[in-house]
C-alpha cells in the first residue's frame, strides 16, 4: 500500500534583534549603520530560509531607549519582512528589553516544536536600568536557556562585561566561535557581523542537529546541542587588534 505524499510541516525558528536606540546611537552614524546593516542582511537570510525548508524563519525586533518596546511585534517570515528604520534618543533600558523578550519566550506563545531561538543584542553603551534583574528573568525561561545568544558591541564605549553576561560564560580553548561579544568598530564590520548572524548562524540553527528537547527540559548552556559556525576569514576575530576605532 502506497503512502500519500505528505509534506511534514516546518518548524519555527525565531530570530530576535534587541537594538540599543539610546541617544548615543545618533552620533557618528551608528544608527544609520545599524538600520542599513539589518536591511542589507535580509535577502541573505531569506535565501538561507529557502534553502532550509524544514525551518520557518520568523523575525522580530525590540528597541530600547528610555523604555523597551517591540519594533517588530509580530513574528514575521523573513521573506515578507520590510525593515522600518529605528530612531535614536533617550537612555538605555536594556533590562526592560530582556523582560520583554522573556515574556515572548514563554510556552505559549512559543511553540513546543520550535527550533532554538537566535537572540542578537546590539549596544553601544551601558544599561541605565536593572540589567541583572532583566537577565535573571530572561534566563528563567527554558527557551532563553536554549537560545543562541549573540552580542555585538558598537564602538569602544559598550559594556563588554554586560554583553558577556547575556551570552553566557566564555569557553576555554581556541575555538573561533564567538561566545564573547563581537566588537564592531565601523559600519563595514557591523554589516559583516549582522550578515554572519543572519545567514551562517541561521543556517546552522535550521539544521536538524541543532534541534533540542521540548521546552520543559531546560539546559543551562546557550544553544544546547548547537555549535556556532566559525567567523568567516574576511572578519577579524574579536580578540584581534582592530586598530583605531571609528566609533
């Protein structure tokens, strides 16, 4: 007896940007560079999604300044996403942003069949609210524990210690996988890091090997069974000397 040709439903992969929109982001073209980098990365992310039909890549974004709010509130298929520019002004309510994402990573609304989420925190400064409480709230969510957590520091004033806490403990050994903040010193480097996160990381997270146990089975390690792809050779490793900072 022949079985009908049934196509298995794909599994959601939530990709969430957490974007610093404080007043300092208005200086030296940083906000313009961030908007442009995200917009330019979308075609590559959409191509990765097409190449991995078992995963449904859904994008959201949080902006934080005086307070945090959803910039893209609905999980949007990357193929249909049109980026609206962020604007800068205010302080740095990073802890509030983590609280907002924590609520989104509960089950429900998170689907039990989902792939590990990818969270990308981008900041050029220091939190002005209770970051520790926000992080603790986030990390109480099993989906946050399983998430692939990345951080990009824009310029030399970003709080690297805070960004490292968001990512988790830095690994030992010589791996190039950036379990530490990526330091973007100019618009070109920022665009390269955003492109890497939205293509190489999304592609790896879409693969079957990255899939994890149901959300009720928490693990303390970011990404669980997931291994970050190496940074491409065109990028400077974050431990290298990047020379004088533009930002």
